[in-house]
C-alpha cells in the first residue's frame, strides 16, 4: 500500500517507520528535511520511503495519515482539499485547542466536512506515541479505537493497524469520533498519574 504521512513527528514518524518496515511504501511530507527529528526517523528506516511536500505525499498515496498539531491542521486541509479526492485519510490528531463555534462535535467530523470526498477514519490517537514501537503489555496488545463511515476504508486501516501489532476496536460510524477523542483526553490525564507506558485495551468475553 502507498501511505502518505503528513507530519513526520512522534506519531507520523513512528507509524511511517513501522509501515515501511512491514513492506508498505511510505511518503513522508517534511518541511525541514534536515532537522534532527526528521533525520533521526529517516536514518532509522532502511527502505520503502520517500520524502517531499504535502502535495506530493497526498498525490502519491492511497492512504494518508494526518499527524499534525491542530494549530497547523487548517492550513494543511486547505492545501490538500483539491487533490485528496476520495482517498483514505486517517485522523490521528487530538484537538487540544477550543473547537470552532460551528464544530460538528469532533475534530474528525470537522475534517470530514472540509474534505467531503475523502474517506475519514479516526485512529491511533488514544495512546502516547512512545508506545507505538512496543504495543505489548504482558499478554495483551494495546487497542486502537477506530471509526469512520466507509466500510472498505475502515477494513484497510484495521489491517494497517493489526500489521503493526494493534488490537483494533471498531467503535462505529464517524459520528462516534467524539467518544474516541474523549478517550485520548482520558489517556493524557491517566498518564500524568501512571506514566506514559500505559494504554487502553478492550477486554472481551
Ligand atoms: N505525541 C503523542 O503521544 C500523541 C498521541 C496521540 C495523538 N497525538 C496527536 O498527533 C498529532 C501529532 O502529534 P506529534 O506528537 O506527532 O507531533 P510532532 O512530533 O510535533 O509532529 C508534528 C509534525 O508535523 C509537522 N508539520 C507541522 N506543520 C507542517 C506542515 N505545514 N508541513 C509539513 N509538516 C508539518 C512538524 O514538522 P516540523 O518539525 O517542521 O514543525 C512535525 O514533524 C497531534 O495532533 C497530536 O495531538 C499525539
């Protein structure tokens, strides 16, 4: 699969590296290719990756990961709205700033409103990036909670998440994104008391 990473930082850098290692072709959109952070990620990947602009990453990819701080998200959405067409966009963001007055109720819903043809899937936002390279907690693997309206897109994202070790919990349609976004806020609060080596897992029987 061709994957575009918008924001090669803690989340995007690590997920991109993991997907490149599992054989996917990953295109990192980077605005400061020589920065220490970007170089550290790129130097740790041996194959299957490219770098370039936001537009080049979106044009290249079938699946796009949005892993940028919310302050920068509106400018990125404006940049990609005419080229994303009906591609899959995974929203891993957490909006830690107040929502606009006309919010749909979630960051993912607001993205979907701005990118009406794209298939938006919320995922990968409910645990600290430090856990991405080791999702195992004893006998259990951490869950990622996903939602979205397009069944095929959700199954592609499910497979991408399972390939790198996540237990995937499909929460439902995109209108359940507020629940997943709240869970991220709960993780932040919990991590202050219990540390960042923590993750949610859905127990089932
Ligand atoms: N960190 C976590 O544990 C965690 C967990 C769950 C969800 N999240 C969410 O994931 C998102 C990313 O968080 P993060 O911790 O990965 O942030 P980060 O390490 O700061 O990475 C963000 C990346 O976005 C890039 N960026 C910003 N504007 C850009 C632009 N116009 N063009 C290209 N690249 C651009 C930054 O590049 P520069 O270096 O050039 O600025 C940086 O590499 C946030 O919404 C956050 O809430 C984070």
